[in-house]
């Protein structure tokens, strides 16, 4: 059971929001700062020639995207977290992140990084691996944005494009919740079926 005296080291005790480099003091201002600082970095981000589809690759993405906003950009979280919605369950405990990420990376490699699959096979495999990595949720904040880049690069190398602009946050959150809570990937598969197309 969590201690009643637990203090989240990522939260600024004065403002009550995530500690940040933008100097903002409300959640609304932080959301605006994310748009102002992260989006330009996302536009400049390019897939490295030797990109690794593992935790180190995801860490590199997160560090680049959030370098102007968080001093802990690219660092594995040190606290257990969950979505703020009522009834939400915790993501993977901190103590298991490295082990689970290693296993998930090995599994992805065993699936040849989703290459050589039909569209349906690709979508179903993507849903499975996406669910695995989403449950790991290695960062205190910014997991979704970092993972979208991560999976876009994997998809592109496999001959597919994922149009994330067509994915509503609420739809993604609900599909991810169902997958995590019930092991039912149907909603994730349906979501990806709407947004995956060949690179050609």
C-alpha cells in the first residue's frame, strides 16, 4: 500500500503540476507549452540510420521531443503511475520496466519487426506489440507522443504508414484500456485498421 506521505518527485510542490523548464504554473499553460515546444521538435525529428526498436530507441525519441520542457526527458520513471480517470489501473511497476522492455523488444525482433506481413497480419501484430509497450509506459509523461514516433518508424521500415492524425485521443485511450484490462485487442485492431496504409 502506498504511503500517505508519498511525494511525487515530478510534481512541483508550489504549483502542483509537473516540474517543467517552461516556467509555467498551471496545467493549461503546460499543455500550451507542450504544443509550442514539442511540436517543432517533432517536425525536426528524423529516424536515425541505426534506430533500435527497443527501450533505448524509445528513450532517445522521448529525450529529443521533451528536452525543452522537462529536465527528466529521456529518463525512465521512478514512480508507479496510472491514468487519472476513476477506476484506471496502474501501468507496469517501475521495478519491472527494464525486464519487460527487454522481453518486448526480443518479441518484436522475433516477429521480424513486423516486416513481410499482409495488411491484416501487420495490423493484428501491431496491436499486440503496441499494447505490450503501452503497458510498460516507461516515462512519467509523454509516453503516447514518443510511442507514436516509435511505431511510425517501425511501420515505415515494414512498408506501412500510420496516420495518427486520424486517431482521437479518447479512442486510443479506450482501446488501450480495454486491451490492458481484458486482454481484448479488438478495439486496437479496429483503430489501426482505420489508419494504416501502404507506404506506396
